[in-house]
């Protein structure tokens, strides 16, 4: 509304310049994000198979079939939430520990930082390949080490929970450095005075951490957790490469479920419905997390 | 900050404390580097030794030579590199100008654009990546450079515009006003006055954007087929189809890691800055 009040900036050269600046971005957004969302929403109500798109109107049939699918309710959803919880909590705790450890000056700090940055640069697909090789049942180094110390090797990828564990391990390996880096930056920006006062009073390290560091670091932790949790919810590549959702679809996460229905079972309608259900869930989870964390920050 | 930690080891003499600290750091570094080191070691083993990587001392570079003889893999490397580079250049061009607009203009068009970006940033991308397949097919660009490039640019629009707005907000606009008064055009003020001051921030974003695109998998899996192989998809197929040739698999993966590691080593300053945004 400011434009109208301002005598010099009637819809003219200035406004044209502004619109010109956003035109390419707006066009791309419209074509490759808005349009696909509309197509997906439309398809989720229709009989739309990839090889035979009849496009007959079905109403909520796909939504019903996803929401009553025992695979979705008893495997995919619990897997997704468990994955989100454990991977975020694990990476946060290890990352925080490392950040506290690194938060001092010492020789070789640069080297440690470089090593910690490595996982961040590794493509999730490659990380998955590495871990899959390490946990190979016949020749993987993990089983070799276990057998030398007298423990029987496991067919890691052939059992549900061990396969799920490897997936979690990969994700935590990939994301711990991200937490470390951001939390370290947070630690370094904290004021020094309270810590000096605590040191003079001879406060124990644990109490300093519990009553000083943690409360002051809360906002940073909160932001990291929200961003990471939403990302973790839609994880696709490491699961696809490590297990392909197997054994027997027991490690499928929600993105994989949507993909499998749309592109392997060729039922694009049902896949889209699953994707939209997932989008709604993550929206609710995201909002709830945001609320909780806002309260945490203010407390 | 050292004060916080010290009481834990207070009973030990300083030299022992230092040694303990160094050991812990070494263990952590090894733990994080181990999967990568193991992959590199595997990639250097001849086929006969690959199943017993921990035993034997024969090493070879033959795996790399053999991978490079595979046309599909070489093509995938070239494609991935080209697409990542083009996507970075184009998405920065698009988002720099959109971020500049958000930062320097007020009024209905700016607030509408900001609202749009904010809303679409929150839409999880699984709900638009599946139907993108139809969009690219009906535009006739499925399984081509454009078909992967344009969606990749679109992925970053919301987030990057937002970041760019932040960068430009931190730059004092009075220089641009001065340039305008001196007879510079609006484009001149944007490109020759504002843009140069944003270069450090843009470089950080460029490094990250390149890596995102190089490492990206889901879009590539859905939007490419036989004609335009990219490296992440080829590797994922490799692992299920030729799962037994771990020496070749590892050599391919190591080669795919090289650009990422080069960036970590030489562009660390930018990477760290980019990640902290």
C-alpha cells in the first residue's frame, strides 16, 4: 500500500524493475512447483495408473486405501517416526558432546574441523554404499572384527531391526557434524561473564552445563532440531540404497512408500495420495514442533 | 570457555590431561573418517583381494581404469558435473535478483512475493517431485539436461531467495541511492554497486548449491532415464545390479567423492560460512 501513498513511485519504472527482478524465479516456481502440486493433488482423486491413465474420478478412495493399509499404519508410519526421533536425538547428543569438546583452543583444530566436515560433503547415496559394504554379511569389516573377537557375525541387512539400525547409523554419521558445527558456532557466541563467575564460585562442570550452557544454547538447539526433524521425515536416498525398503518392505519410510506406489506399482494416484497424506502429517508435526520449541526457548 | 571443562580432569597433571584430550580427539576423527578410509582402501584392492580387504598387501589402480572404461559411468560423471555447475550458476542468478527485490522494495508486489516464497518453502518436496515427472514429460524435456536442470533451480528458489534477502539487508543501500542520483540506472545500481558487496555470501551459497546438486538423488531418480544418466543414480543401480564387484563400486564412489573433498579442503571457509547461515 506504500506505493499509493508515495508520490514518486506510481506504477512505473520502479515497479517494473521490481517485477522484472522476480519474473524468472516466479515463472520457474509456477512451472516446476505450483503446477506439479496441482497435478499431484488432482491425480490423488483419480484412477491414474502410470501405464494407463484413465483419470476417472474416484473421490477419496486412494486416501482411504492408504489410511487403511496395514503396511502403512503398522510399518511405514512407526518406522518414519522412530527414524525421525532416533536419528535427530542421536545426532543432536553426539553433536552437542563434540561441540563442547571442541569449544576450546588447541593445536590441530583446523584438522579436526576438516575431518568433521567430511560426512557433510558425502552424498547420502555414497554414505549408504560405504556402510552397506562395511556391514556386508560375508565380507564386511564389521563381521570380520566381530568374528575375530569371538562373536558370531550377523546378516545385518537381512533382518528388520539390524537393517534399521544400519540406516540410523548412516544418518547419524551424516548429520552429527552438522549439529556440531552449528552448536559450536552457538557456543562461541555465548557471553563469557556467567562462565567466569561460575568458575570463581567453583561450580561443578555438570552444573555449569546444566544451568548455564544448556539454557543459553536452547534457541540454537531448537532451530537445529526443527530443521533436521522435518528433513529426516522425508529421508529417501539412504534407505533406498541401503535396503531398498527391505527385507520384505520392513524398513520402508514414508517417502519410499509413496515412490514405490507411484513408480514401481505404477499407481500414480495412490502414490500421490500417500505423498499428500505425508505432507499433511509433516505440516502438523512441523507446526507442533515449532510450538513446543518456541515454548522451550522462552522458558 | 576452557573453564567449563577443566574441573572434570582436575585431578590429573596438565600433560596427562592434554594427552587424554588428544587421544579422544584422535579417536573421534578416526571414527568419522573410517567409512571413507575404508572405501578408499577397498577401491585400491585388486579383484582377488577385495573380499579380504583387511588381509594382503596388493594394491592397484586398475579399478579406476576399469571404471573409466565404462562409458555409462563416464557419461554420468560428465552429466552430473555439467548439471551441478549450470544449476548453481542459474539458480544463483535467479535468486540473487529475487532476493534483491525482497530486500530493497516495499509494497504489495514485494509482500505478495515474500508470502508466496514463505508458503512454498514449507511444502515438503515429496508432494511435488512425483508429478514433476508428468510436467517434464508434457514439456518434452523428460530425461534431458533441461528436464533435470530446471527443477533443480526451482528447488532452491524459496530458500535461497530468503537467504539472499538476508544478505542484502545487511548491506547499506545508501551507496545505491548515491549511484542512482549520479545517473546510474537501476540495473547498474543493482549489478555494479550492490552485487559486488554480496560476493562473499554468494560464494558460500554457490559452494553449497553445487554440492547439493551433485549429491542429489530423488529428483534425478524420477526425472532421468537411459539417456541422461547422473552419477548418484548410476551408483545406486550399480549397487543392486553389480553388488558383488565391491572394488569397482568403491572406485566409482571414491571418484564421486573427489569434487566434494576438494571443496572441503580448498573452500572450507565458504563451506563453513554457508552452513552457518
